C-alpha cells in the first residue's frame, strides 16, 4: 500500500452549491484526493455549530453571499436576523476547529444596483470572520481591502477558470476551423439582467445597421424583467437575433462556434464567467476599458476595450472588428485560446488546492501531499 492510499479526504462544504453553472465543479476538479467538494444545499447554518459537523467537514466554502444572505436593497429584519444567526454558527464552527473560505463573485447584490448598509455591514462581518478571502482579479482584491477593510493577509488571488473541456472536448474546441465569414458575427450570451447594459448594444446595433454595415449580433440567454424593454428594441433590428431563453448546455458550443467576436457592454462587471466562456471558444471581447475587463482578457486584445463613458466607443469598436481581415481576427482568436489554456480548470483548481493545503493540512499532511 502506497502513502497516497492513506490519504483521508477533507470534505469542503460549498454554500450555496449550484449545478447550472459548472464553476464550482471546475474549481475543485484537481483537488482530489485530499479535498472533496460537498454540497451544503440541504444544510442549515445551525448545523455548522455542532462539533460533529466540524469533525466531518474541515472547511466551509461560502459563495455568492449576496444571494445566500439576501442583504440587498430590500433586506427585511427577518433576513438580517437570519444572517446574524448564520454568522454565530460559523463562529462556533471556527471555535470547534473548522476553517472558512469565502469567494467574492460580485461587487453588488443581485437584488439591486447599489449597496445597502445591511449589505455593507454583512460583508464587513464576513471579512473579519473568515480565514481566507478568494478573489479572481487584482481590482477585486483592492475593492475588498478599501471598501470592507479586509485584512490583506487573508486575500488570495486565483483567476476565474476558463471553460475548456467543460461543454465539449478541449481538442474539439481548439481544432475547430475559423467560422465562415459571410458577414462578421457577434455574440452576447448569458443572463440578461439590467447590469448587462444592453441599451448600449441597442444603440450601437441600430446605428450600424442604418449605415449598412454587414454584421449580425446574436443575443442569447434568459431575459430578466429589467431587460425586457431593451430586448424588444433589439428584436426590431434586422441585424440582431434574440434567443431569450436559457441555452441548454449541449447547444453552447454551437452558439459560440458561429461567432467571430463577443460583446460585453457592461461597465458594472466585477468577475465575468461569460467572458471566460467566450475566450474558451476563441472569441475576442469588445468591452469597456475597466480593471475587471483588463483582468479577464489577453493583453494582445486590450485594444478592443473602449473608454467606458464614450458614447461612440462601442460603435467604433464593432466597426473596427467588422473591418478586420480574417487573418487579424484569427490572430486574436489564437490569443484567446492561449489565455483560456493558461486558465484551464485543472490549472486554476491546482491553485485552489494549494490554498486548502495552507489552510487545513498539518505539516505531516503537507509532507505526505508533496510526496504524492
């Protein structure tokens, strides 16, 4: 029997745990056998305070605190009380010997466009309580330090993984031929909330269409109420097709394979999984020039980022891509593939595994892990 066969895995409880987006499974893809993701879906925070729970689960990994604790613009007193009960249970869990990791996904709560005082206070308490704060970009790290007084020693920067190999085999993606360019085809994909700022895409597409530029935009993803009006406007433009429902996983490669570039007009982006998805299929990204987008795109494609508050910036950049040669676009495509490979799920998961090793393993455990 080898040393690695003696490894007793540490269970990491993820709350909340989602299956529609493969993000969590990607992040844990290289963590076995030492660390295993478990779902906290049917668990109550009150359970976390029990010594037996900590014995069974060495770490709690918190995601999407803005949804988990509902401390957005319209938080009720009952929700605030539930948050306090949850944090008390987590404190007891730490006293019992457990560790807590918190991944920051968003700047604001999904339930609103701003930051309420209850949201601020909740984040301040979590920043003080948890052992490690995981962010995906340098600007997110600075945001947590400046806004919530997070201890810099707690911060860990691990980029958002790409989606290579998730929806189809990696070689299938990388070997796919450059799509036929009868016209330049753009894609906007994902959940269509107000924060996507699709009104800017509507203005750009309408003006370019009136000027007889030969292009097509596919807007694909579930439409939320805040975006319905602008979506109706987009549907009235001949150069735009809207698929206003969630795209099944098996259809995602086809949707991305038909496009030449990706449009992400949001100035509010904090961490963009859809940007990483686009790069995974070789699509250069047109987006506002913000720290968030610079941290999620290859440097050789930064010239496709436009000044955030320049009213004609998006129009000019779409026109710029339309006027590119196939060779120029193919070079951008390769840069995107290279970026996605550098952030492949197993690469990023390996970085998360090292965080768990630092948090949880004893010196003897670390030696055993190193000798694998």
